[in-house]
C-alpha cells in the first residue's frame, strides 16, 4: 500500500505543477497589468510604467517568469502584487479564513449527508426518505446567495426572540472586540455558525443524493445476503459491509469537491464579509494580477492534491483489492 500511495502522491505533485504553469501562462498571456495603472489619476509617466514592467518581469518570456516565481515559492516568497505589496503576508490570513469557513462546513456536510443518504436508502419510499429527498432538491435548486440571505433572516429572528445577538453573520469577528481567549473564541464561533450552515446545507443535500444511490446499488448484493446468512443482524450487515462498499465511489467526490468548493465559495464569502481565497481570486483577476491568480491556483491545486491523496488512503482502507 505504501508504494501505491507514494506513486499517487508523485502523480499529484506533477499535476500540481502543470496546473500552476497553465494558470500562470494563461494569466500572463491575457492580463495587461499596466492598463490598470493607466486608469489612475494622474496617469503614471512612461518611466514609471517602464520601471513597473521591469519589476513585474514583463520583459521576460513567460516560462522564465514562471520558473522565477516558482523558485521564490519554494523559498516561501510568492512575489508581490501590482501595487508592490508582498503576497506572502496576505496569503496566510486568506488561507486561514477559507479553511475555517469551508473545512468545517464540508466535514459537517459529508458526515450528515452520508448518514442521510444511507438512512434514505434503507428506508426507501418511506416518509423519512421522501422528506430528505424533497428537502435536498429544494436546497439544491436554491442559489447559494438566496440560501445565505434566508439563513441571515432566520438568524435575525432568533436574535430578536432572544433579545441579544446570539448569532452574528457579518465578518469573522466583532470590530474592536476586547476580551480574553475564551471570549474571543466564543465571538468567532457566533460569527461562524450561519455561514458554515450555509455551506453545510448545500453539501448535505448533494452528498445525500449520491450516497442514497450508491447505497441502493449494494442493498441487494450477494455479499449482504451472505453476511446475514452467517448470523449478522441486518443493522450490522448494512453498516459494516453495505455502507463500507457504498462509500468507495464516494471517496473521489469527497476529495475533489472540497478543492473546488474553496474557489466556488465567492458568493458565501462576499455575503458574510469573509474575505478568503475565493474573494482574493476575483480581486486578482479584476486587478489583472498574475501573481495573485497563480498563488490562488497553487493553493487550490494543493488542496485538491491533499484531498485526492487522502481519498486514495480512504480507498485503500475501504477496498482491500487496492492494497494488493
């Protein structure tokens, strides 16, 4: 199994390099960062533009610029923005924002979605199955910004009923908040609940549909009947053998869904004023900033790399044939 996981890790590293190279090349060929400077009032002089072009290495071939940027990345330097601000100092904050917001929502969505899908398959065509199905389709058909607005209204009603701001839904923390560690932690949790619920509901609806279909495929399998014939109870046979088999095709969906969720969560970040990597990508494209675009692409590629590798570990744990 170690050899299999090592080979997969090497493959993901190569794909990560290819993804960042293509993103850097595409951004370099399509972006015109000096045009952004020309919109300023008063416009910069020709000497200033020439100096800025030299600082951005616009006079070098794209492959040379990419490998120069990559060399800096390997040493912890992600370059500078068009305005000359270091990207590395902003990167840590943005990564922390996105991971706090999306990692928790994804984990909750996967766990609850899988359980809802399994229960729906086991209780097929019963009231609980119809209830989960209808709720899932309603959530999936609702745009994320509308779902977020509805949850904000619900949080507002809860606050009014409680007579205090139990739930916060704007920003990561309360501005000018003062207090100890636990007070600050509680403030962050209150700001995290509503946006996390927005993400988790969409994930629950999505994964429950896939898991229900995967579970239905194995309910009539011979190995389940064999397990029952050997004396296992129905519950134990379903969860020990059926659910384990049904999770195998879901592992890839879990892995790669998380990487795309980070950049796809722009609406959620903007709606709740959480300025993470998705918001930064939109800003970088608007500013025609190649370094920001490449940095966000690298972050997403690494997230997919790690998630994909973890899915291979999950595959190996669920399916003994992979270890062979």
